[in-house]
């Protein structure tokens, strides 16, 4: 083992010159092997032999690369361990989600005991979970779908999957077959309904499906990041039917809740990361267990590449690389909009609408300025955030409000204190 990374650099006048990759190798071989090597060499050659052990640059580089590659493979294997399957059994009930959990549990229990027949009032159908990303909506939906599978046929999909399958069926001229497959379900589960904004055809199809399923006594379970009234470009009719049932709000978990969620999903975490490190990484995750998982994976991979131990000190030293906002862009921009509408006392629906009210001009301009100057978005990207406005509209908006925002100390202070990290290039 120890001589696999050792090379013979030369032999002259009874002196053997050996190359090793680092100081540890040199000390270990000198302490444990040199005396034995000298004795055996003298027995073979008949004369004393001296061993000079030096650090060889080429061996050092090759050894470093091999060790780092091994550490990286181990880190990625450990950090990509498959978390437990979402279910009611492993859903951690906390004050932020207790009402949603109890409501879903009651609905599932009643349907299971009734053999799949509707026994709850119509106020539970559809049941809509509303809350930010990371609140546990998808976990509850998957847990309910698993339990309800015993009562009949369950169809579970995301809004994007619904749109993709519906569009494909229209292109293949199989729209009726697509609807027949879904309307025959005993339970329909649709996650991320907020992603249907602006997709009018899919919205009409979902509206029709909900009505058919309600008439059949089938249960509809939905989840969205925003309240139906705040989902821009969603038809008023679909908003109304979503609000006609039971709407339950969920909040992001606290740091202690995030840690509990994380440990339940990764029971072997203590073997690869200290509790102190996990708690440090959980700060600033805004209640997102998935973000904590991403951060831990970055720490493990980066520490392996740099040949360092994954400690709290290491995480703080490389915070910019570890706490990046990849995948969180939409959340950051939604947060800017939410902060400004709250500050100016207007609604998100109005700000993102096409309404031309004087009271909406400055809030829109503030959002555009923050996203342009602090986030670094293009005019086109800002237009999408502001409800689908054109490049020209955003340009005019900024030109009109820039001097006012930058010249007014109070407005400038608001614009500069809204949480909005710059987008990483």
C-alpha cells in the first residue's frame, strides 16, 4: 500500500533516492520501513545503503487528484441518498401545518371508512392547499394519494404534466380519450396549480374536469403557491370553483421544524455531517428543507474537491458558493413583488394586471427598479414578472420612475432594503 505511490528517483554511490507524494508518506516510511530496507539491501549488495526520501512534485499532484476524486465520489453518494417516501406516517406535524394535516387526515379517514364514497360536506371538495414552496403541500398530497389508493383509482400529476398531456392529446386528436381517463378517477390530485397562469385552454379543461368529478362524487385535491385570487391570468370561473371548496393555508416551517424534517428524511445524516453544521446551513433557508439538502450537498462536494473537512468554519468561509440562489430565482422575484405590494397597500392581482390606475404606477416602478438594478434582470424578464409586459413597457416604466426613486431618500431606502440578492452569472 505505502509503496504504490513511491518512485525510485536514483541510486548513486550507495545512496537510494526515493520520491513520495507528501510529508506524511516520508515520515511513515522513514519510521517503519527504512531500517528494514537498509538491512535487506546490505544483505543483497554486501555494502551499506542509505535511503534519502524526498517529496516528488509529480507524485504529489497525482496523489492529490486521486484522493480528491475518491472523496468527491463518496460525498456525492452520501449527499444523494434517497430520502424516505413522503407519507402521512413521516409527515412531521408542527404548528405551521397542523390544521392542514388534520383536515387532510380527516378527509382521507372518512373516505377510506366509507369505501370511497363521499361522506363529507361539499365544502371539502375541492380541497386546496395554499402556501409557499417548502411548506409541505406536496408531501401532504402524496401522502393522501397513497392512502386513498385503497379506496379507488387515484390520478396524481402536476399542473405542468396536466398541460403537457392535454396539449399532446389535442395534437394527436385524442382529447376525448384524455378527458375520459381523468374523469373516471375516484381521486384527482393536481400539484402546483399556480403554474397554470396564462394557460387558458388547460384552465378550461381543469374546470370541466373538476365539475364532472364533483358530480360523480370523486374527490379533487389541489395545491398552489398562491391564493387563487392572486394567480395572475387565471380565469375568474376557475378561481371561483377553487374557492367553492375548502381552502387551507400552510406556512413555512421554523428553523427547528426544518431540522426535524431534514433528520426524518435523512436519518443517517450524523454520519456525514455534524449537527452544528446542519443547523448552520439551515439558517437562511427560509423554511425550505430542499434548500438545506442542496446546501449540504454543496458543502460535501466542495470540501472533497478542496481536500478539507466539512465544518461550520469551512461553510462560512465558502458561504457565497454554498448559499447560491440557483433554482430560487422565481421565489426571490415573487418575494420582491410581495414586499412592495405590502408596503404600498395594494394587491398583487392589481399590480400584475393591465389596470391603469395612478396608485399602481409607483409600486410597479419600484419592482422594476429593484429587479433591474439589484437583481440584474433584463427588461424582458422583468416584464414576465410583472404579468407579461413588453420590453418597451418596462423601459418606459423605469425611465418614468428612476429619477423619483433614486432622488427620494425614503423610496431609495425601501428599494435598497427589500431582500433581493443579485442573480449569479
